[in-house]
C-alpha cells in the first residue's frame, strides 16, 4: 500500500537522517507529516526547523506532492522562497527529498545577510524584512545605488521608496514633498469620512511620520445584518467593525502600494480586523492586536487551537480593545495577502471586485505577461443584492477617476467579505457554488479547502461549543447519527485525511430504488480483513507473529473476537515491544442491537455494532474461555475514509460516533483539564472520531440556540422565550437561510400587508420531518427538492396548523423503506437527550389564498415567505421530571383563524421574542444619556442610529489643512464628526477614573544616575527639541495615562537635550508587568539624551531602573546587559530625520513588550540602577556586532560620562572618535 511504503521510507530516513544532512527527523501527529532540523553550512549558522506534509499519501511514491515550510523564527526570506515551490519535490521519495531540502537551504542562506551574533546584550531589533536575499536587490541594481549595504535594506529604509521619490539616507524629505504627502493623506481620509465611516489615527500621521496606525470603522447596526445573523456570528449591533491599518514605513497612497507590491513582492502596510465598543482603539490595544497576529502565525496548529479555546478571563476587559471576529483569521489572511494584488488588477485592467477575485484565483502562479487573452467574463458586473445598504455595496473605484483612497477601498472590501461571508469559501475565498442558502459561512467543495479549514483552526472551536451549548452539540451529533444510520447523508467529511477502521464486508446487497432513496437488502455480515494475534487478558497485550510489525504507538485498532467480551472493542496502541503490543483501555461501542431475526428484513443502512455495556475497563473473562491467550483478529485504522463508497462511509461514521464519549463526559474532561483540547484525550477519543465530531459542528450552517436549560437533576427549566403549550418538549431558537433572509422575509411581510391590508401580517405553522432528514435541513434549509412523502397537494414546503399532524410526519416509519420502530436504531447511544422526534415552528406570510394549498395542509412555494423560528425535540431523558409551564409575560398576537394547535390538542402561546426586534410593538425602554436616537420597534431597521462615542480632537484636526485653525474650523464639526452642530466645550466628558496604578510625579529625580548635563547646543537642534517636547506634553495631556503608556514630568526637564521618561501600564499578561507588580514598581525609567546634530542623528536611549534579566540568563525585551536599547532605529543605520519622539517611544515600548524570542524579565535580587558607563559600553558593542553605524555626535556626551567604567574596546572607540 502507498501509505505503508511512505511509512517504511520515512522510518528508513529516520535511521539514516545524518546521511541526508538533517537531524531530529520525526513523524508528525497527522498522517503524512514529518518534521526535521537542518544546520546550514557555515559553522555558526542557526538551525532551521522544517515541516513537510504529503497531502495525499495514496499517491506515494510516484505522483505525490510535498508542502514544505519552515517553522523557525527570523529566518531569511530566501529560505521561505526556496521552499515555496511544491513542484520541486514532486514524486521524490523521502530520502532524496531531504537531501534536496538541505541543498536548497544551504544555497538560500549562502546569499542572505549574516546571522546575528548571540551576545549577552540580548536579541537585536532587526526587522523581519531586513533578511532579504542579496540576489533580490542586486538584480534590481541598475536603479539602486552601488553603495547600498544589506543593513540599508529594511522597511524603514529610504531604499524602500521607489526611485522617483527616494530621499537620501538620514536626510529629511523636501518640505514641498512633505506638504504634498500631507495633502494626499487628508484627501484620502476625507473621502473615507464622506463615505460614512469613522476615521481615527494612532501616533503621528502627518509630516512624513514613519510608524502609525489608521482606523476605519462603522457601527454594525448600519450594515443591514439581521438579528439572527448577528446572533449566529456573535456580533452586537452597538459594536464597531474596525479596519486597522499599520503603516511601518510612512503613509503609502494606493499607487505607491501597488508599485511596491509589484516591484518588491511585498507591501509596507499590515491590516487587522476586529470589533470594538469604540470607533478607535488605543495605542496599546493596537500593538496588542498585531502582536496577537504575529504570535498566531508562529504557533503550530495545536498551540493555536489551544490558545483559542482557553476559558481564562481575558487580559483586556471585554468592553475595551479590539476583539476577534468569528471569521477574523480568514479575513486577516485575505486582506494581507490579496487586497493589494486585487487592487492592482482592478486599477490596471478595470475589473470589478468579482472579476479581480476570479482572475486572481485563476492565474495564481502565472506571469501576467504570459496571458495572451483575458476572458471577457472577468469584466461582468456582479448582481448586487438590492436589500443591502449602500454602505456595503458602494465601490469607491467606480465612483472616482483619480487618487483612490486605499483605507476606503480596504474597508469596502472588508465589508464585502463580512456581510456576504456565506457567499465565499473561508479558505480559498472563491464564490461558493451551492443550491441552498446558509446562515453561517463555510468552505467550498474542494477537499483541500475542508482540510485546511479544519487543520488551520478557521472553523468554530468544538471545545467552546461543547462547554457553552452542550445540548446543541448533542442535537447535531444525534441528527448526523440518525442520517447515517438511515443512509440519508449527502455530504461527507472527505479531504480531512481521516484514517478509519476497515468497514465490515457485506456478503450480499440487493440494491433497489424507492423515490430517490437507495435501499439495500442486508443478508449476513462478514468480518473485514484483519490481522491475527493472540490476546493476553491480564496485561491487555496482543502477541504478534515474530515477523509482523504493523503497529506503532498512537495507532488505533478494532478487536475481532466473536463470542467473547472483547469483540468490537476499540483500543489505542500504547507501547510496542515486538512481538508484544500494549493496548490502552478499551472503548466499547454501545450501539443498539438490531441483529435479531425480527429485524432482518428491509434493514436500510449498515449493520450496527453488537450491543455491549459501555465501560472504561474490560468485563470479566467469560466462563467459556479455555485459554489465557485466545486468538483474535484486529483491524487497524489505516483505511482512508475518502476511498470508501457512500454506504461504507455512513457505516463508518456511525461506528466512530459509537466510540465517542457523551457530550457531558467531554465537557467534564474539558473543565477538569487546563489544556481544554479534546485532542489531548488521546487514550479515549481517536483522531478519526474527533475529526467527524469537528466536521459535524463546523458544517452546521444554521443558528441553533438552546431556549431551555437543564439543571443537574435533568429538569428542563423555563425561559421567557419558551413557547407555552409544548409540554416536555425541549425548545431551541432556530434560524437559517442567507444573512439577508430575514430582511427578505420582512419585505415580503410588508408587501403582503400593504397589498392585502392585513391586520395579522404573519401566522405560525408546524413542519415535521423524520430525524434522518434534520442533518440535511440544518445545513440546507427548508426546500422541496426531494419528494419523500408524496406531493398530493402540490409542490412546496408542507406545513400544518396541527402539531399532531406534523408529528406523524416526523416518525421514521413514514418513510416507506425504513423498518417499523426503526427510530430506536438511529438514536446516538451516548446522547443525553435521546431524541426520538423533531418538529419546527415556522413563521409564514399570512396570505393563505396565495398558497399552493391551504387545506388540509398549508403548502407554500415561496421560500421567502417562510422563516424558521423554533425547533422542538422530543427527549427521552430518564431523569427528566414534569415541567410546570408558565405563560410568557409578553405574547405575540395571532390570527384567530390560523392559530397553531400543539401536540396535546391545545392552542399554543407564542412569546413576542419569537419575532425579530424590528417587528415588535413599541415599548418603553430606558434611554441612555448622550447623543442617541431611540429607534421605535416598528421602524425600519436600516434607519436606526445608536449612541456615537465622541470623536477625538486629533482625529478632527487631521481633516484640516495646514492653514486651518482647529479652534475655529473644528468647532463647526460635531463631536461625533457628523456635522450636526457646533462643538460645545461644556459637553466635554469628565475624566474617567484611573485605570492604572501609575501615579505621575512620584519619581525622585535626585536618585537617578544620569549622564553629565550637556555643554553644547545648536539652534536647529534646540528649536526642534522644543517643538518635540511641546508636542509630546500636548499628547500626554490629551490621552488617558493608561492608554498612552509613557509619562514625561515637565518639571524634570531642565535641559531639552536630556529627558526622563517613564514607561508604565504594560499589558497585565506580560511577565515584565507581573514582575513589576510583585516588586511594587510602577514604571521603567528611561533617560533620552539628544546630540547637537539632532534630528540628523538619533537620540541615545537607555534604561536607568529597574535592571532587566540578561539575554543569556533568559531575559529579552531588546535591553542590553548595560541597559542601552538594542534597536537599529537608534543608530545611524536605521534612523531617519523625520522620526519624532512619539514614534520613538512607541517603538521602544513595543520592543520592551515583545515576547519574541523571549519576554523581558526583571533581574532577581536587590534593586540596582544601570550605570552610565555600562550603558555606553553595551551600546557600542551591540553596534559593532551588527555592523550598525554609531551616531557621529555620540562621543560628545558619552566621553564626558563615567569614562573610568568603560571597557578598553569602548574607551578606544571613544578616543578615536574624539580625536
């Protein structure tokens, strides 16, 4: 078999890995994966960790492919480029492939920058883009200066700027160019505001600032998303959707971004999407948002999933900061990898959004110059949903002829894929071709997309769902089990690489057809092909023949021992010491026994496992056993699920679900274990069973929310949303269809009400269907594509006003080819709910004269006239007690002629919460203070306006030209930036209560060891520093202390060339913040010293107190052993004269807060300050180690410091500079 050949070759490669120039070669957790390390040629070069994946092991060893990538941090970009082409390794066996990878890595690193030297000073702040292949920029060399060095090639370097606008290193941009850039920034942001969005900026934005953030946001209430969709997507109408853009090398207009992306293959902007309670987040929150993305990209899949499912209290309060969207990771990936390329296609070729996306997907990996002809279909305009608001459907590129705004286009593209998320695949982002509507997004039909969706963690967290909605998970598993038991499944978890036990062979099948059902006559089961072994009951070992080694640790097996208690048990291989193999605790399938003679006829679907009592330990040996080592057979989980036929797939799904613990047991495990990952329960849940469970939960396209709750005694507890009159039926709120389905339903209701003058616009009616159909219904919605019960009254969706009638149609025996009393056979054995029947309560437009039929059943052909509201399931929980129902306090008034009757023959009472908020009658509600308009319940949801938090003054100021006066022009704008009245100074909000333990002004200046006061001063430097100090103090007085994160005491600034700055309010989760709190420290004290050539030369920044743990001792944070900051930004090699102090403080704080490669920690022991001499010494050593240029005026203030403390190396350097 191909897989055996792959495993054998990999095992051989592990033995001879040194010969292939790799080491630590290991097989991965998933099938077809392995990892290894390689130390590139060059002696002191770092090791590179590589992970490889064979997507389809069945193609090995001839036509298979490898996906190879590195998981190491800070590797040269050339390494990723070298491994990025899968075709290089196509068809290679494992050994030759390893040799090929080693050679590629050696060649790639040979031409890249020198590896950094590990000094005691700690990690250096080298931008990830600096590690570029020499060949890349040398190939572009005719346009580049011959004197360019590798250190010059960084995102903050002027070499990044296209040749026409490049400025010399260290020289400020021409003032006319700065003015022109300021005008373009204002123009771009004014267009965003005019389009209806809120705009904010974090950090210096104008005057060619280098590092800052721009936020574009809008209320979710403005997007036309229905209440049902918002509930399914975990959104709140009062929140903002925030599009956060991080500019790392200055502002880039759209044309500049497109040119850089095409020229260098990368851009200088990074994007992030999230939701927030405010239109703009703080600086700390913005840094945290991008730090999360970086950390997620570097973690392995298991770590990422584990992080996503932690239940600890988040470090940032829920009402603050930028929170992830339900599809945040796919959107982040889409924006950062495709947006600029799509805009290039649109601007160059004139495609609409849809055409650009199709062209991108069709031509990935192709050179555009090689495209001779372009299909005219790419220019076809999309059909726009008229129900969506203009804010969502607007297209800036078609509305302007020049200077398009990138922030606006990015926000419009984001809303396109957010509001219409169900139309696009979450992995490849192509349009999903489906003949049904869904409320939740999913993937397309490509198997690779499903694999990546599950493997990359794009889907919902099954652990979270189990803990938050256990009854919904139980419901979904039960529906799938019922469908598979009755061969009603239409889609399967293919493409996920599931390895399952071989299905039982069928001796004879006599296929037949009833309607569109495929029926089979099962005659007698025959065992699957198995391996033979002896079984030691005392040790639970199986003893193989001497020459057999088919198992490895982690494999799963199914035992076959007819007539014995062990028959049908599933076990994990715990140890192998051939010929013995130690098995784990057995998993005993507890499926119902349908093998008796009375049910031998007309059985549909695969045979069920023999009924046994579930147990974690094996039952006592049978009295008929005659040997301690009986013979048995076992089947290995080595059958690829995708290769099975549809009947066997459904049989296998039932088999795997039989082995799962109950939802309650899984919840108890998760609550008792910190890992909060079911995959860590390796001895109890097989990877195949976990994969099926993940597929069941992730593929659910409806929103199902439990109305009732079950207490510890199993009682169903009442809720205000519960329908009165459905005694002992568990109720769920049930919504499905496209996100705009509710709006289409409302439009249909409004149109019919006006046309027919209806007093009661809608009615409620029942819809019943067998359990085996509900797995499909919750994914595809109600439709009438299949004929299951005949259509005597016409084509349409059948409803009834009588619950008893629909109940009859919910029984399995109504389907002619299912055995009588077969419902018990399709109940998931571990289900706590033990569902036997399910019916839905739907809301329908009250136009019975226009139905296909209204008697004896209501048959509706217009699907937009139907909206599901409730799902009722009949549970058979043994502990369930009698429920005393209470009528809801607020009820929905029904049409007396069309009032639904419950299953007990009495009219039901429907709560007002059954209908959407926009259709509920007006009621008194508390009104919050502020600029808010309350929307009446019967008004149009699209006209709702909500509380608008105040727009900050600096965000208003950015829209003004240099000649505008904020005091006059800005006052004509509202606080909310909506132009609805002047700004009244008396309406300013009172300062909020302190949110940090930092107390300004408590630092004792006399205890600080400072560099000797400067004796120099120049007019340009003095004027610049005075402006910088005034600007910094203005920002400090504007922003809350906990948001700013730094403090300058103006009383301590006796000389503008010497500043004392305190960094405070670090994120609570950082080890540094915890260390500071443990020692009762409120801040990190910095000294910033400016030279006489500032701003041409950078400032010198060092930590005074507290002392940090050195890098060799396990510390980080870019603080050297002497306290100086190790950042290229603070050297001549990385400094730009246009940098301002706010930007410097932002980047210094970010460097100290960085957790990569290790977080900053405080030095243990007694508190000590850093000396001046050791800081100067460490700074010079770091610069020389990295080849960075020390500022020319550094010696002017460093030579006058404690020179006696300097080492010979630094003293010699200072002497040379001083002479």
